[in-house]
C-alpha cells in the first residue's frame, strides 16, 4: 500500500491536478467556440487519459488519514474510493473516442461527451488537500503532518483559483447562450469580452454595456448575479479575515505597546526612562518578534522541552571550554536550567561588588568587562562567550562590571542550578574548579596590566 505523504505520490497528485485544471479550462472553451483540435493535441489528451487510468489504480492503493490515524487497509481504501471519486475518475478516463460510431448514432457528435471530463474538475477539492502535503513536514512519529505552509495563504490561493475557474465557466456559458455574440470577431476577442461580462456580473459592478436579449440569457444573468452576491460577501469576509491574520503577532505586539505607553503616561515616567522602556520592546520585536520563550517552555511537556532546549543551546554550550567534553546527560540537565534574558545597549548586567547569583552565556550581541574606577576596559566578549563564572564558583563578590555593547540575547545559569549539576557530576565539578582557577588568574593579570597603563 502507498502512504499519501510519499514525495513521489505528492508530485503525482500535483501532476494530476495540473492536467485536471487543463481540462477544466480547455474543454468548455473548445466546446462553445467549436474549435478544431489538431493531431498533437489529440495525442496529448490520449496521454492524459492514460495517466487518469493509472491514477485510478493508484487511488485503490493509497492510504488516507481518518481521525488522525493512517489507514492502509486495502478493503477500507477501496470501499471509500468507490463511494467517493471513482465514478468521476472513471468517466474522465473512459475512451469515448473509441466508440465514435455509437456516439454519432445517438448524439450526433463526440464533443458533448468531452464535457464529461469537466466532472474531473470537482476533484480539485480533493487534489488541493493532497498538494497541501507538499508544503508540510512529517511529524516526529511520521504518521501525521505539521503545516509548514501558511494556511491563510493556502486559503487565499485556493479561493483565487476557484473564483477564476468559475468566472471562466461563466464566460463560456455566456458564449453558449449567445451564439451570435461578436460573431464576426476572432474567438479570442469573443472570449475576453465574455470574461469581462462574467467578472463585472460576479463582482456586482455590471456596467450594462453587455446585456441579455433573450429570456434564457436573462435567467442565466440573474442566476450569475445571485451567485455573484454570495461570492462578493465571501470575498469581503475572507479577505478581511486573511488580512487581519497575516501577522497576528505584530497586531498583538502593537496592542501591548499601546498598553505600555498608557502605563508610562499614567505613571508620569520621565521621557528618558520611557524611551528606554519603549526601545526595549521595539528591540524585542525586531530581534525576537515579540516572542517570550518562557511562555513557550511553560506549555511544553518535559521530554519535548529537553530535546528542544538541547537543540537550541547545544552549540552555545559547546563553546564553553569546561562543557566541551561533558556527557550528553550533563548537557541535557544543563540546558534545562538556562533562562533567557535580554539587555539593551548600555545596560549594566552586573556591577563590581555585586553578589554573584548567575553565570551568563551570550547567544547574541557583545558585552564589555570593565572596572568602574577609572572606567578601565578589561575585555570585550563577543557572541558565544560566557562570563560571571568565577565569582559564582568561588562564591565571592563580582570583581568587575559588565555592560551590554548592543542588544544582547543572553542565557543565565543560576548558582543553585550550577551547584546542583556539579553535585550530580562530581568529576565535572572538579574540572570546573581547575578551569575557573586558571581563568581567574588570567583575568587578574589582565586587570593589573590595564590599571598600570
């Protein structure tokens, strides 16, 4: 049996969709304009019919999703297909041209039976669902799919396709009911003018430059007007919904910023401080799109949370020398304890003489380590660096101050979490102490050198 999310099956469905769309557009236009078909077109359509036959066989062998579960039972698949699209697919595939004498005897023409393939266009609804798999990625258990393609965009494309196709059919219907409509003009001109009438009628504009002249034309026009009103209302409702949902996070962020502005005005916060607050949120949006990681972690189960944390922070943790040779168990425990923090340009992360409660990992941005007395710069740490571990491990006061040089995305590890990890892994704790002693001596040497200068 065939899984419906196999890449080759998805590409096959896309090919069938394109062929179906071709028949949905070409068949009615050829019928109403009485166009002749050359030999090459005939050969191509015979090939398409052959592909429709293969598609029928594949549909009897392709599983489907039911209540979130993949069904691969042959009998259930066949029963479902026979009740749904089989008849339409069979009529689209059946070679009516091979029975030309019978068709001429009863119908006088084979063209009318070409229109049977129009029923195949109804399967576009089903094929659109299959094509949607092309824009999805498999889930962890490989039995479901997670959307990677924006569903709002997909709805917009789907609606645009069907609206255009219906306008095309409406135009063809107008030509069929008006055989004398622009009879002396080329077929392309007749079609374009008919499509113009269809669009103006469906959109309820109706300039009145093309009007019905017979009862059947008038009834047809009234039906199209009624349908047009429904389409117009559907368009307005969906477009407004689509536009409002194109960037939900930006709308939510703007509402949050408005609340913050109201709070700052109500509390009469000084302009300089107010600007810092606004700048923080603007930078938070530009760098993280307003997403608070804490909210995401809060909802996730622990197993997924650990794997996601390890994926996000493993590269960062591996840059820290005393974590490079650590076991995977230790790293999994470590990443769960990292907490995100954000600092703006010029913010003091900690000051000389502060009690050490955290060590810091720089995910984005850079910081400056300096001595406040004389404002002496000791070092600049780029993205991927870490700091604050010396006072944390030695349980001493901070020996220097640190400030952000630009927008910094930083992860912190608390003292309690650090000691808990080293308690679970004693050999690692010993290694850390040796590393910290060496780094503390190097830092002291650099500080003494800068002071002498």
